[in-house]
């Protein structure tokens, strides 16, 4: 009988250990318990939604772009019993109004909106969860309001230097996606004109709605294709059919044409302001939009930060290696 009990206990230990080492999976789908609009200026209202535990740790989800939006998928990175999950669409993006508006729309405005939303919801400190442009915005907010940040989980680090913008627009991506880059530049009326962000923004501002749609789609198709390691053309077409790329293309190129409204190197120079904040950075090993060198340079400024390179992954947060590391990172904040 004693031998039987010992064997059961041993098997239980094995099962328990396996459960602890198993890759984490997305939390079940949940619905917001509240959603609404916050007026942040005479021009803009931002849409937000609240999910999870009202008494849990507040976590703010910062979407990419600029010009992207939040989605139900983004709710699933957090234990809804332990986190108070806040998602909002940035100015001009998603459900926020007016749609695609660039007036009073800069990085400084978006940082101020996060602070307004934090104050509106009466949170003292928040965890920032942001990827790509969302990582940029998280860094900018954290440097402006470090006393209100309890932690950061960042993906696909983008510090908005001119070198990073040039990498994205002016040929470095062509090393890995030569045909995709060729389709982008050959789709422009003047394939030789530079810099591309200013040129694309000018084209997207055309008074002709057909031309606006054409160049918005051209840009969106380029970014979607290079986002992951394996995104076939039919998937790119499928994604484009589910979205209106105008806000995404207009806002992103507007921001990039203006250096994201930041001083050159600002987010790296001011990184020391984040020295007391727990930070985990996750970057795809083969991310061609935000290559790992960006995260490495930021970590040199923040030795206490944890940097995880997700193998067999590019830029897209939905790639399983990145998804798993983001889930692991959030569990450390539970």
C-alpha cells in the first residue's frame, strides 16, 4: 500500500511539473464589461473598453501603427481574474473619432490621452503592454510619467530614430523581401522619389478618393506581407478585404514623415528615466520591420530590462513564439 501511495505521489509530481513547463496559451475570449468614448480635445474622442477584474492590476494595451486599432484578440494575453484590462484606440484610429484625423494628432497628444484615460479611470499605476508603434508610445509615456508606471511588456521595439524609419522605407527590407519592396516602389508614380514617407503621405492626401484608396492599399499590402515569416499572398489579400487601410496608411506615413514628432534619439537618450520600472522586451529574431538591434540598443541603456529574442518569428504578435513569450511575460506581473 505504501509503495502504491508513493507511486501516485510521484506521478502527481510529474504531471505538476509538466503543467508548469508547458507553453502558455491564450486566455479564453472575453467581452468588455464597459466601453465608451473619452473626449480628449475639442476635435477628438477616443474609444476605450474595460475587461477582466475591476479590482485587478491595471494594464493598458497600446496598439501599433500609428493608425492600427485594438482587437478582441489583444484581450487574451491577460488572466481576466488578475488584471483590469484597458484597451483604447488612439486618435483617428479604430473606433475613435473623427476617423483618420491628423489634426491635433502627434505623439505628445497620444501620451496625454493615456494620462487622461488613467486619470479618468482613477488608477494610480498601470502596466503598459505595447507592440511595434505601441512600444514607442509606451516608452514615450513611461518617460513622461514614470511615477505612474508599474511595469512594461514591449514587443518589436521601435524607438523612432531616422535610421529605423529609413530601414523600413528605403531598402534594407529589400534584402529579405526584394520582390515585395519592388512592388511598393514600382507602384508609386515616381519610383525614384525620396523620402518615401513624405511622398506616400502626399499621394494618400489626394483629393481623388480612388487614388487615396489605391495608395493606402499599396502601403498596407507592403507592411502586412513583411510582418511575418510566412504570410502568403492570398492571406494578404484576405486581410485587406477585412479592413479599410486608409486610416492606417494615412496616420502611419504622416507620423513617419514627421519623425514621429520626437527629437532624434529622444527615446534612447531619455531611457534612464525608466531605470526603476520592470521591463520585458520581446523581439522576433527575424523581425525585418523592427529588427532585434533596436531592442539590443535599448537594453544597453536599461541593463535591468529583460530581453527575449523569439526564435522562428518575425514582427507579427500572432506568431506562436512571440505569443508564448508575451504570455510568459505577463504571468510574471501577476
